[in-house]
């Protein structure tokens, strides 16, 4: 961790903010020093986004002061915030996918020649030189849609630096990234810190706070709990500050017996994705699927849900051949999928909680002439809100206004409403706070008690160990090894060794 090199660049003091019926921030103070990475953490709904929205000029505070480099800014606006050198890089990078890297970097300020035409040669030259100065080797002629998620994040940060940003807010930057790309992002951020840039790092991944941050400030229920040097606290201390209590890891009890085989996969292969996959999921069990990014688990889950090609081989669901051509077909057959990208594929943010939960079973609550049976809809939605503990002011509340953990619960409710035989969960606890993670894992256990076979695709090894009856490790598209709960073999070290190719011969049958 680097020594912080300067005084305060940003100072927010005694900030209050109230929305109708909600006290979002109460007497919050927060500061960022030059050349530091300052983490801002707290549960979903703790006030982190509201505080950053005030700093970037999206919301005015009810009271309090904001200083940037010692200057008091009376009326912060988005324009004034940008002028002051403050920029935000959101979890989902904002870019135009069909345009090149160079065009995205210089959006709105591209160099021109006589007649107003774009000087393409100069554009590409300037873009390449600027990225090289930041230590990035990226082909600026490529379209943004060809970039990896991590590269898009780096380009977003670079764009902010090109616009003279000196304080960059990173809002859940690693949530959509595989672990090997997280390291690339962190290395880049550290280099920019050494050059004098300051970062506000918002994340629910507490281990990353200890890896990347110099200081951490905790918010709870809209109030500031405190700011601490990262080197002076433990992860247990930080969890206690965030929750106000000691949050226990949720360890799912081992199932002594499981039900019949529900999903059976024999000799499944798909070019450049996986090969000779043999796997059985039983009613009432949880199976973890893990491996390096691109090794097969995610591709298999998306193939089974018909988001991608499934490939050749024998797949049966409840004893019947299963080869869906569309996600709706998979749902009809009894297989549901919770996507890694809940915003893109899981929820419709501008629709209500009720609409989101019932959209997967709209036919079941529709009466004659296509009219919705209001009573059945209300009963179904209330049942899932109560059962899953979805915290929402009303079933009519827009999903975009819920916390990340509650948004994830809405997606689970939508899938559970279809009464699936098999539920595939792709990184189900990604981007949610520590308490919400525990709640979601408890919900998974409830579903298995109802006889659902659950498969979890994840690289969170401790969560898999705590939750799964079996963990299946993929390596280069093949199943390399299976670990059974309750044995001495199921440890993070042994799992990691198998994930990285140290498991010996690939297994050819896992049941």
C-alpha cells in the first residue's frame, strides 16, 4: 500500500439529504486525499450512491459543505463537478459499442480537418499515444464491443484522466469481471495513484478493499460509522462496522441423502467451450460448478438455458430428452437460470416488483380475454415477498429503486414462480452486501428443501464450500475433479489447485 502523498482533494462535511419519506444521509462527512484510494463501503441502501450523487452534482444536499482543493462549492452541478476534476466510472461502462476505442475516447471532441471532417489519422495517433502514456497497449482501431469488460473499464478510467479528472469514483468496478481481469484493473489503478490521481472505491467485495485501498469509510443507514486506515483493521472489524453486528458465514447443513436424478448430461461437447461433460444433478442438492474464466461452467449454464448453443451429446431433464431452442422453452421444461448480469438479463428495472416477479408466469395469472387476475397476482407476489424477505415499500415500487440484494431476490422470485425442477445460478451473490449474501444462500437452501436441484456457477470458493453438497471443477473445458462436502479434500487450497490444473487426470464421469 502506497504512502498517501498529499492533503485533502475533496472534503464533504455534515451532509444531510432527505427524499420523500426517507432520510438518505444524516450528518455525513467524507474526505479524499491526493494520491490515495479511499474505499466507501456499506450495505445496499446505506447511502453510498446518494453521497456520490451529491459529489457529482446529480443531487443537491439539503445542508452541508463541499470543498474541492480547499474551495467551497456552493452549488455543485454535474458541469461544476467535472470542471473540478471529479469523474465517475460506473459498474457498467458507458460506451458506444459500434464505434472504435479511439472514437469513444474522444467522443464530442474529435480532431477535424478543413471542412469539418474527422482527422482519422490524428485521432488514432493521439488515442494510441495517450493510452501508451498510461501504460495501456490497446489497438484503438478495434470496436468497443470487441474489448473485454476489464479493458472497457480501463478505457473509461483513461477517458476520465484525459478529461483532467483527478478524483475518480469507481462504482463496483470488479462486479462484472473475472478474477484474472481484476488484477489487471488493480495494477492500472495503482499506477495512476502513484502518478497522483485519487480514487473513491465502492465495493461489496471486502477482500478487495484490503487489497487495493489505503483508507475505508463505512456508512450505515445513511450515517457515517467511521473512517479507518485499512492497515489498522481486520475484515471481521469491517463487517461489524458495516452491519452493526457480527454476521456469521452461512454454512448449509450437509444433506445425508438427496432425491432422484433430475438433470443428466452424458458426453456433451461444444467446440471451444467444453467437451465430454458427464454430470448428474439430483433433486434437493446443491452442486457448485467452478473453474477459470472460459473453462466451461458459465458456458454450460448458458447453453442449458439456450442463451448459447448447447452442443452435441445426451441431455435429459426428468427422464425426457432436453435440448431447448429458446430460454422460454427451457423454462417450460423446468429449467430456470439466474444470470450473472442481473441488470441486462434478470430484471426490468423500470417495471414494478410485481411485474418482474410475475412476468415469467403471466399465462398462469391471466383470465379469459387476456385480463390479469388481480387477486392471484397479488397473492403470488405477496407470497414471494414474504418468503424471500424482499424489502420493498410496495409491490408497485420500481425495481430500480431497490437495493442490489433485493433486486437479486426479485430475480430469484421470478424464477421460483415457475416452479423449476432445476435452477442454475450464475454468481448469485455478485454485487450484494454481506448480509444479503447470507440471505440469498439461505433462500437457495429453502429451494432445495422443496426438491429443486440447484447448480451454482461461481469462483467464490468459500461460498461454494459453505453451500454445496458437491463442487465440480472444470479445467480447459473438461471436468477435472469433484469434491464432496464433509471430506478433508474440500478445502480452498485443494480447490484452487484443481482449478489451476493441478488435479491430475480429468474425470470422465461425475455423478
